[in-house]
């Protein structure tokens, strides 16, 4: 029988596992602290566990890290790890140090089935969901590798964003225990405000997350109307903007923050006009049916060859931001980090054995990009992944 990977379990799961071994449930907290807080994977070293429990664990369990393929460090201190997750797939995890925080960007799937037009992961297609242990192992590796590097037992990572490869809400059954490990006082003890789930808008799962484990929520919006968002984020055809914003308003009833962050990737000539800035303002701020407390994060697009898209000029980004700021919406322009090691937003691409044939479809199709406020423009581009469906 294969050994159980203890990184797969949240505290409750670890307690149940211990009970099944005939051990006391409360011992799970001790075990969790050894694994997650001290980074220990050798049961023999867990000195406050009974010898009999340690021997039993040796027989049936293991702490299985991910197989590290490479580690690259950017001139700005950003670190990107590439992990082999088997079957020809590799995923990426990125550490982003800043003055007041240290953020880990974590992947939830090998590839992604959503197929956003501007996203390098989306262009790779989808292979499989990661298990809870594979999500947690990214944090486990990063936290303890960084402590070792710094020669200190002090906690390094203060924030986690589920913004790496994959749509986390399409892998909900693994996401939920992983989030609970991140938040547990017997593991990483992160505040709910400092753990962010980023979604392209899987409406029913936003509602489930609100009930099960409300953490900070970021929504990949990228367009001020359905016509354009249908093209950029194909999931919008299933969950249009009005439904998405309604679920965000429900989410705020339980959220640890009193606003939703909306991510908006700035694409030259596609979604970055002044008219579109005003349309976004009307959507988030003025229209009674969709108005919502918001923070907007403008992300300069990181071009990659297959996308056929360009980044908006700095002037256009700043002019867009000004429209929102003038109306009182907190608007940030994301600083590009780690672009010299392809670790910047939208650049994570690991290695994916695509089971959705996304690459072929993307290469074949021509799409119409509807530029809101400026009529419809036909642009010859590789197409979008369509009908990729949900996997949760
Ligand atoms: S932006 Fe997110 S949801 Fe869209 S394709 Fe990329 S990883 Fe998937």
C-alpha cells in the first residue's frame, strides 16, 4: 500500500488519520507543527511524539515534497521554482519579496482549462488538477528553503496568492484543505486577509468558498462588458459579468476584506481606451445593479509570442488609472517583477501535457475582439479556447 502523503491533510484530516492509526486525535496538532512550522519530514526527529506513533507513521505515511527541477532568481529578488509533478507535467511557484510583505504565488493545476486569451498558462491547455498535498508542498518547500537560505528560523512568507497556474475554483476539493493548512495556527498561521484566491469567475464556487473558507478574493475581470469579456475570458459565456458581480457582493458578506480586488490586464487597443475606463467605472461604481466596493489592479500585459497581443503604453495605463482614481476607486498599477526569469504575471507556463488540445484550437481560430465604446473590430489573431468546461 502506498504511504499516505501527510501534506494532503488539513488538521482535521490529520486528526482522523491519527485516529485510524489508533493514536490520540489531538496529537495531530503536534505532527502538523513539526511538518509545517519546522519543516521536518523525518518522523524519527519528531521527539515529542511517542516512539510507537513514530514507528507506525514510518510504516504508513510520508511527507512527500515536490520534485524540484530548477530554481531561478531574478535581479529583483523574485525566485521561481519549477517542480515536476509527473506525467510530463511541471508547475511553477513564484516568491515575490517586497518591503512590507513576502508573497508566494501558488499553482493549483497543471495547465488551465479556462483558456484566457492573454495568459500563457491558458495557451498550454489543461492536464490535471493538483492534489491538496501538491498545493501545500509549494508553500512547504518555499518557506523552508528560504529559511535555510537566510539561516534563520523566522517565518518568511507573509502572503499567499492562488494566482499561479490554474483556476483554483475549478479544483475546489484540493483547494479547500490547502487553504485550511495555510490558515491553521498549527501550520502556517496566515491571516485570512493575507491569503487570496484569484478566480476568472466560477460563480457557484465563489458562493461555496464564502461558506466554507472566506479568504481575500481577486477576480480576473479584464473587460468592462460581456461582449469583450466573452472573448478574453471564455468562462464569461457561462457566468456573465452581472452574475459574477452579484456573487462578489454575496461574498463580501463573509469576506475578511470589505472590497473585492479586480484584476485588469492592460492590452493595447483591446481593453485600454478612455471609453472603456469610463465603462468600467460605470460598472463597478455607478450602476446600482452591479456597483460593488472595489479595488482595481491594472496589470501591464507581459507579451508572449503566441498571444498576438501587445501591452498598453505606460501613458494609456496611467490615463486609464486616472479615470478610476478620480472617482475614488483605489487603483494600483502592478509593478512587473521577475520578468527576466519569465516569472511575471501571466508568464507562468511550466510544462503541460495538454489533454484539451487547446494549443491546436488557439492556433486555428480567428476571433473578433469587440472593443466596447468603439464599435466592433475584426482582428486576425489566434483564437480562444472555447467550451473548456468546468472541472469542479
Ligand atoms: S488567467 Fe487564470 S483562469 Fe485564465 S487561463 Fe490563465 S490561469 Fe487559467
